[in-house]
């Protein structure tokens, strides 16, 4: 693989800002509709097989296959993972189904991502936010998440072939491809601390894992190709996480990597970001 080249983009896509009250804003970026190849490339497979044995590859990484084309309609996606101050405001809104802890995070800071939230907690947040704004907030589908993360790229990271600790918050003492070793911060960082992708989204690689709407499946065999979440009534207790975290090796922070924990998991490396279908007239230029 080549040495990492940081892609810098002039972002021209529109954005929408939700006013949560108490001076707290929720910025969302317009993700344009399009088609993309979802899943692991042959080059990624070769690098992964260089790093892990065949059994580990089969059990942990072959679930990114088969690579397939998916078409995704346009939508709005949170510029950052939900922060602790955003969480606190929405957690103070009327309950829909379950109680929310207004301060669940291990690593404290208004502008750090909220963590130690389960899939049900994240869903309750979206439902409360929807009720307060009269808009349909939700978790992204797995296809939407990867499409938005890639932003037109086909490399392991939207930055390029490798990752460095100057570009993302992960276990920087480990490498992928020709990436250099760097700092392992051992905690979350404030959202927006690292460069954005082409569509203005930040913190997609590392910092905190992000819940998706989908039930977890062991491969993409039979997966939807229209961007919707893959829901299976028999698998409701296992959901999809994407993006890796401050705790993870770079190979687990790739655009394609997928992980399926129990929906009730609340760990200090698990957060989420929201999506919304908002009226186009409310979108403004960046």
C-alpha cells in the first residue's frame, strides 16, 4: 500500500441546524443520493489476512462480504456523534418509552461524545427528539452509515489507505498498512477535533462506536440494496455498531468494519449519531 495521503475537500453540500434549546444546536449535513460499493475490497482483505490468521479473518472480517452495490436516497446526518450536552437537553424531554440517564458518560465533557448508551437509549433519544421537533429523527441504516462515511471513496478510510493518530482517535500505537505509529489517548476526544470527510462529517473513524438501526447479520447475503435498514424479527437482541472507537485498532475503524454486540450494551466506547429527513427548504449552504 502507499503511504497515507490526507484527502482535503471543498465541501459544497448543504446543512441543516436543529435548535435543541438552552443554546444547544444540532448541526446536520445533507448526504446526497447515490450508488456505492458496500463492503470489503480485495486490497483490504489482503492487508487483513497479513495481520490476522485465517480463523480470525473468517470470524471477524469476512462478515464485510459479499461486496455489493447499494443505492441510497438523500438524507441528513449529524455532523458529529451526539454530544453530552445534546444528550442532556433531549434526555430532559418527556419520556416516550424508557427512562434516560441524563449523564451516563465515563469521560465527562459537554462537547465529548455521549457514551455508555445502549441501542434502546439511542432509539429513545431519537423518539424524544422527533416528538419535540415534529421531524423524523432516527439512527442511520448500516448502508447509510457506510455510504456517508465513504463520501465517494473506496479506500479503507475516507482519508485514504491508512490512518494516523493526527487524523482520528483510536489505538494509535497500532497500524494498518503503511500507517505510522502514534498516540493512544485512551479516552474520547471532543467532537470535531479531526478533519472532516467530503460531505462535512467528522469523527467517523474512531472516538466512539455508532449504533445503526439494523439487526446484525453474519454477512451481506440477502442484504437490502436500497439503503434501508435490514430488520429481522428473530435477531432483535443484536444490533450493528460502526466506526470503531478510541479503544480500537485501526483495522476495526475502517469504513467497512461491522460489529454486532447485544443491544443492551453500555460501554464507554459506544455512542451514536442521528439522521433525519428534513424539508429541503430548511437546508442552507455551508
